[in-house]
């Protein structure tokens, strides 16, 4: 399946759309869509190999929306055994306002809940006003009282090698 930027400005979808499980073969279309969505930040974890690993670890929890022969939306979903996480909910900007994001989210949450996970989180960049508005409108609550810290795990391995 492709993401075709030449079709990205068409607006409302006139035909049928369908949601289906994300597959590794969707990668090229997904990455192209993600690059065209403001507020979605890509990293090395979004490599073809990284996404393949994520899908294998969380089978049946990530979805794409297709319409008119192209991918118009994505959501990555998974969990760590205790809490669910949603990443890269993205809808072609020209196709927003048609409940595609809400439907992808509902499908993802259903798959996470079916695996026995009762709570889900999403990290939204603080300057992503469109994303924050979407999550607030669809019933999500902003958490407060803690900050997120991150570190590359590869740094630890490098330090171990240097100590040898």
C-alpha cells in the first residue's frame, strides 16, 4: 500500500475506507505519511527494523486506515504487560475531521484491552497543539505531576565495552 502525496490534497474521502492490521509491508507508505504530519517526530526507532520488531512484539495492536487505494491513517499500539501505549497516530491532514483518528484509536484500545491491559498512555509533544486538542476531544486526560526522562540504551552498552 502506498501513501501518495499527489492525492494528499483531495480532501474528503468519497469511497469506502477500511481499517486493518498494520503489516511490515506498509512501512514505506507509513513513513511517507508520518513525514507529512506536523507534530509527529521520527527517530531511529522508526526504522524499518524497529517497526518490524515493534509489530512482532505487539501483534494485532497496530492499524492502518486505507481509502482510495492509499494509506490515510496509522496508529502504533502495544503494551509492556502493565500499561498500554499509543504511538504515531497519524491521519493525512487532508482527510481529518472524518473520525479516522478516533476509529484507529478505538480499534487499538480494543486490542490492548483484549490483552488484559486496563490503562493506556500516549506521549504528545508539548508544542503539538493539534494533537493535544484531538486527545482532549476524544476523552483523554492530561496527566501532571511527573516528567519524562529518556536515555539511549546503546550508551550503556558502549560504556560496558569501554570498561573492558
